[in-house]
């Protein structure tokens, strides 16, 4: 029964705060509530009302507007109780007569449930609210650490975490500050773009290794199946490991963790302890002490990114966080500064709690004013304006930072070698290159004339550039920095029949809206791009340079569509290119209108095979497909 009186009001307040903070943590790119504050609220609610449903809740409820298919978890995905200090850990070990424990890193990513049947991946579902998640199998299948086939032929269910490593964050997602939120956002993209840069680490087998007597042996088995796993240790003194991670080990990792998971190694002993409030009694999260230091904000620098966003950077008195001297941190955007009430001279709290990347999390002593955003772009001096929560440069066409961003995106998307950002920056600053078509107007003499460039280097750069000629339509348009429209998204349009330059130039918003997977936002963005300068870019390329765009050919597979699933002897990308080169189209999933599903065993009874038969799709083997294309 819920306590009455003043406690009742506080309980209601805590339940609302916890629910809002939890949803924000899982859905926002900028959660405002720290782990320490959230944990304190949960502890207080547990003391006041131990039966509250908010104590048992995990994850976040699924939005009714979500386009992903909802799936129920056969085995619920719960959460763990926590301890925050070596003293609390020692008490937990004694109270549970733990003995030998398995210690693994507590990954700060997106929880995922994997299901394999007869060795094949059949489902990958997000945690959701613990009972129901979303089926994002087609994205997870692209991620590193997820084998398409495993040697175990039974039903195997595993638990893992989708993470964005720090090196991948820096290389593939410039401008993103939070690795967990990046993993969450990318893994939920309908087009799956960027999923290949994420990693899944598997830490638990929920079904399929019942005969293995210890958690450590189960983890070894997971590794033998071909999965990547977090670092793990068998010990009776997890406190020592916790101190080592706090001091050095955590800072040396290429991914974010926010603690260690300690569980009784003996499976029978752990299972016998049961659970409470949906949390297993034989496992506990050994949380790290948040690493935060107070300092004084001295300056706010502004940088213009490739997309035109003005990013403020905090400059403050030096602090030492996890052995690293820190004097600066991104402030995300100017809305974040307004929300914090931040200005020069304020005493601030800089933390590396859940994120390895330092961030300003709180204003400890404000100065009574809030910093004003710049009225001019720091790169070109043009006027700034608000676009949602972002302050942006309004001169998209002439801003050097945005020009450099578009050129860099183009070069990286097409994997043109040797053209580093330093070369592009010198070309932009010299005035030789103002847009993508200008790259193709450069001659060897011009290129050799820029700083730190000779004739041989210029010759090699031009050879690498022109090696990619002609360019497939989807590769070219996908590299042009059209917001939200990378190569895979443009391919959806081409595969839908808009497979010539003339068809693409004349495609309407209504036609784009009818293409599955594109959606209203990208449809509007793409049609607006064509209407406001895009056609000029195409004309400039096709009429004023020697670059040629390769349209989808008519061939033996014209009018036919293919989806590849499971393990293949040839690279998936090579097989898909064979389809397109023969005039066919490639689909990312099984659905109405799909002609062929190519799989290792066409007689399989897997979920995809059943869906194919239901939709009238023929299932064929890789060898059958190769015969079709004459390979």
C-alpha cells in the first residue's frame, strides 16, 4: 500500500522524475540528469515505496509512432541492482556468500537481444521496456561482432550491447559527442546507414549453454561461437579490479564503460538466489565513482562544422580527469549554453562520468548572466540564425567551413585515396575549389602550385580522383552532403525505378514519398535539394567537366529484385553489384514485390524464408544466383 501524507506527494514526484529521466536517457541526444542524481531518486523511492512500478521498470517504452516492428522478449531483459563503493561490494559478497565471481565490463551502450536458429541470425531486438522491444535485425546484421552464422545449430539467445567505439566515433561520426547516443541513433536508422561502423559486444547467453556450469565457461563459449566479448576476469576480490579500472584501465579502453558487472560464477548457485523487482540477486553492477572536477570557464570559442552548425567550445582552467589534463570541452550547441545558464567566469563542473569524452555538466556558481551567441559565422562572417536547437551559418554556398565539409564528405564517401583534409583545406583557402565540380576542373599544374605539393604528388592525386570515373548514380548523389541522404538512401530511389539522371532530376516529393524506407522528411529534403541548386550542380558536373555518371543498365535482371541473407562465399557487396550491373535491384529486407531471396539453404524454415514464401518470393541458393548472372 502506498504511504499517505507528505510522503505520497514525494512518491508521485519521484515516479514522474524517474520516468522522465529514463525516457530522456534512452531517447535524447542530450540527457540532462546525471547517473548519480537518477540513482539517488531510485534509492529514495525504494525507501518510501518499495512496491512502486518505477523501481522495476527498465529501458524506455516504445513510441507508438516507431516504424520498427515490435517483438516480445521470450526471456525478459531486466536490469541490475548496484553498489557504489568497495565497502558496499564487500558487504554484497559476504551477504551472498559469493566466493568466486565473474567480473565483466559494464558497457555503456544500447542493449540488444540476439536469437540464432540452426546457426543463423533470425532476430535482433532492442530492450525497449524489458518485455517488448523493436526488431532491428537488418541493421544489427551489418554491425561488427555479429556473425551471420554460428556453429551451434540449436536455438541460442544472447545478450549484448551495441557500442560506438571512440575511434569509430572520431573517424566516422565527426561532430557527435556521445558514443552511447550515437550508437542508439545510428542503430535505429531505417536505412541502416552507418550501422557498419558500430560494434556489438556479447556478454551473456540466455539460452543454449545449459550444460556449462559457470558463467566464465559460458562466456568462453560465446567467444568460440565467433562473438566479440568485453574483458572479463574470474576473482574473489572484485574491489581490486574496480580500483584498477578507476585509476588506469578505464581510460585505456576504446569504448565507454560506467562500471563493472559482478556475478556469482557458479550457475546453479546464482540461479538459486532468484530475483527481486525483476533484478537477479546473484549479479550486481559495481558502479564507478563519477569523475568530475570544478573549474572556471574562461572563454567560449566557436567553430563552424561542415553542416554549418556553430559549435561552442568551453575553455577553462586545467583539471585532471582520469589521468588526463583537460582544458576544453564541446558545449554541443548554443541551446545547451542557454539551458545551463552559462557565461564567462562561472564555476562549472566538468565530468567524465559515462562518457570518456569530457563535458560540462553543471554550473556550480553562475555569474548572473548568460553568454550571447555570435551574430556572425566564425568561418566566413555571414549572419547566423537558429535552426531548431542549432545556431547555423546562413551562407551555405560560400562559407569555407561548409565548403570544406562538403568536399571532405565527398572524398570520404567515394574512398578517393590521398585526398586528406589538409589538402582540401589548402585548395579551399587558395580559392581554387569552391564546390565538388571544381575538383574535376583542376589540372596538374594548378594542383602542384599549392603549398607543400609537388608535380608527382599532384599527378597521383588526380589519378586517384579520375580512377572513380564513371560514378554510379547512387554513389555520386550519396556523396553530395544532401542532409540525411547517403548512398544507401539514394539507392532506394534508384532501385524504385528512378534509375537515370533525367528521372532523378524530375522526381517529385509525392513520388519520393511512395518509396518504402524513405519517409516524409528525407523525401522533402531531397526534392528541395533538387529544386534549390541541386540541378545546377548536376548540370555543372555533366556539362562542364569530364566526369560521367553511370546510369542503371538494362540487362537480364531488369525488373527483378534480390535480397541476400546469411553467409555467402563471395562478399555481399560484390553480389549486390552483380545484380545492379545486370539491371536488377537490391532490397534490404523481405517484403511484397521481392523476386528472389538468396540464402545458404533455400529449403530453410527460418523466419525470413517463411516470410518470403508468404509474399510469393522464390528462395534460391548463391550458386543458383551466380548461374543467373552467368558468373
